[in-house]
C-alpha cells in the first residue's frame, strides 16, 4: 500500500462527522421509507412479509426515488471503514453531495419532488432533515 500524505488521510474529525451524518441520514431514510410503505399500502394493500417489502424497496418504481439516498448512505458508511477509509478529499465530496441532495440542489427533479411531498406528509421526517442539515452545516 502506498504511503498517504496528511491531505489524503481521512482525519478522525471528518470520520466522526461522517458517522454522525450517517446516523442522522439513516433516521431520515427510515422515516421516509415508512411513509412510502404506508402510501404504497393505501393503493396496493398490505405488504404481506418482510421479504416482499425488501423486494419492493429494491425493485418497485414506487420506492425508486429513495435509492439515491440509500446509495449515498452506503458510500458515507464505506468512507468511514477502517479497512478502506476514504481520503479527506473524497469525504468532503460526499459531504457536498449530501448537502446538495438534502437541500434540493440536484438536477433530479423526480427525487426533489417526491422528497418534498414526503416531507410535507411527515413532520417527523422534516424535523430529522433539519437535524441532518445542522450536522452538515457544522462540517
């Protein structure tokens, strides 16, 4: 393995910020997912099993917009891995991507629209979003 310079090594402070962001992001994602499940069940009937639910989350178009968030959370968690930590530059890029996504700054209008509707339906998710944005602001 090549030696890394201090600019490339993920600092403990950034690692901790990423972990805090991940926890808050996961809470938000869970709330949004539960809300989407309830909306899905209103139209399609009760989801019969955890296996069916997982399949829907992974493959059904109703849940597709949440996959961007899921992927970003996975990248943030991977960046804090001890075995394969991200560089400081990569971590800062992930933080920027999270800010863009959560502040409706991305170009994916479908995500932005569905995210905004989901937040309007779920005040707890809105509060968690605010908590997550505070974490990002302090980074």
